[in-house]
């Protein structure tokens, strides 16, 4: 290896180390100083990969006929009991009941009917985990082992649902999430095929397949009037709220922001009802279509390598092109940023989640902090002999 090449590699490595150190200081300040908190939250609530969903998957055609959504609208308990009975009569394999009945409000015979139906072997009930406690169905309805939490994640820094937690400890007992419980019940012995018990111990990225129109959906009245309940046989049916009327865009009850929102920066109204997010997770699980998320360790390694090779380029053009250095550096940063963004989208289409922003920031910072390394080398040379490419 030529002497200049060795010096180039040494200087690029040391400059990258210095840039990483300064980046760490900046990141620590950015996250912990109160002045930067609003900006930090804004960045935490944005992902470049939302672009992929917003423009590629909106108005997706129907993708899974094995999942059927039934809208309860604003029906009373007696009507919900009738609806649940009709669903059970259709003999689906799994029924998700995304409704929490907190108090006894109806006549005793109605709640007795609901108690019997909710304890059916194919019914998965739900509960909600709050900061100050857990909200279950009223004790009169019983608490089955198949009850599952409806929370998607417990991250207060972002309002956009991109990830979900498969299980968590509730009152000293490990409980599955609503979508995971439904998928596990539906898949039966096939559940072990995908090794989900181990995979779902970590936070997973949701692979969205579409909004409610991507699934079969019915409102309660249409379903009760529909004679051929056999369409439910051996399928997954989720009862929950889909707006009143169904799909009402102005209805924000039990509605969340997701990456499918067409307005990426400065989200508009929440765009997806809770049971649809559950349906997307279930669809991902029963099809074995999980996303692989590049770990923070590997992301750090990729970022360091990108900064290192970029710094080598900065060193070379800085020495060779004194006048046009800035222009060439900016052109390089623009081209490499486009390349990394395109690569991340390509990987995402192949079920690999690589967050590109930190890598791009690293490349830009390596070019910006390169001048500090130059000053440091000049200072060192005044004190001692130091071989450098510069």
C-alpha cells in the first residue's frame, strides 16, 4: 500500500472518530436540553419510510379475505349481543371483540347473554393498559385467559403507529397483544412454524397492507340482514368501531395516525381506526410476512463506515480542489443521500427496515466537522512531528 494511501486512511479514520464524538455530544445535548425538546419530538414523529406508504399503498385493493371487520357503530349492548351471537353462528375460527364493557348499564338478561357469548371458546376479548391502571371488562363478564391488551406500543414520543409490542407483563402475568392473541388462536399449530414466541419478545415494525377497504368489512345492520352467514366460516372476524357511518373520515373516535396518512409533514386528521391496525398486524403474522429491522448496532456500524469513506473522499478533494471543494462536497452529499434513500426504499420493499436518516446525517456531519480535524492536525504539528495526508 502506498504511503499516501496509508496516511489518507489514517486521517480519514481519526477524523471520523472525532466527528462521531462531536455527533455524540450534539445528540446528547439535542435530546436532553429542554430547549430542544419540541424539535426532538418532531423528529421522533417522522420517518422517511412514511413516504413509501403514503404514496404506494393508499387505496390498496382487498388483500386478505380471511379477515372480516364488523362495525359496531354506536349500538347498545343488546344490539352488540345480537351481533356477536350472529357472528358466532357463522362459525368463524377466531372472533376478536375490540370493545370494553366497563359497567353494567343494561338489564340483567342482556349482560348475562353477553357474559355467555364473551366466554365462548373462539372469542378473544380485550383490555386497555393505562398509566394509572388497567381497564378490563366489568368483573361480571369474567376475565378469560384469552383476554389481550389493545395497546399498540407505549411510546409517548410519537403519535404515529409504526410499531407494536407483542406481549408485556400485566399485573404480574405475561399477556399477549390483541392482534397477536387473535393470530395465535387462528394459526393453531402453525404458530410455532414462525418462531413467533421468540420474535415477538422485541418491538416489531408493522407492515401495513392497507386501510379498512383492503379487508372485507360490514356494518352491523348489513351483517344482521345478510342471510349467508357462512361467509364467516373458519375466518377471523373482528368486532369494533369503524366510524358512524362506516369509514366516516371526520370521525376520530378510536382512530390513530399511521404511515398511510397522505399528508406526511404536519399530519392532518387521524387516518385509521384501531381495529384496522389490528387487522394489518394479524395479516402480517398469519402470512409470515414480518419485517426485519436493522439493529442499532448494525446501523451504527453502517453509519461509521459511510462517514469513514465519505471523509476519505472529502480529504482527497480538499487537497486537490481548493477552490471548488465546497461545491464538489455538496454535490457528493446530495448524490449519496439520494442513493441511500433509494436503497432504503428498495430494502423496505424486500421486508428490511433500514432507517436512512442517521446515515445521511453522519455523512453530512463528517463533511462539516472535517475542518475541526484540520485545525487539530495543524495545532499538533506545531508541537511535534506528525505525518498526515493533509
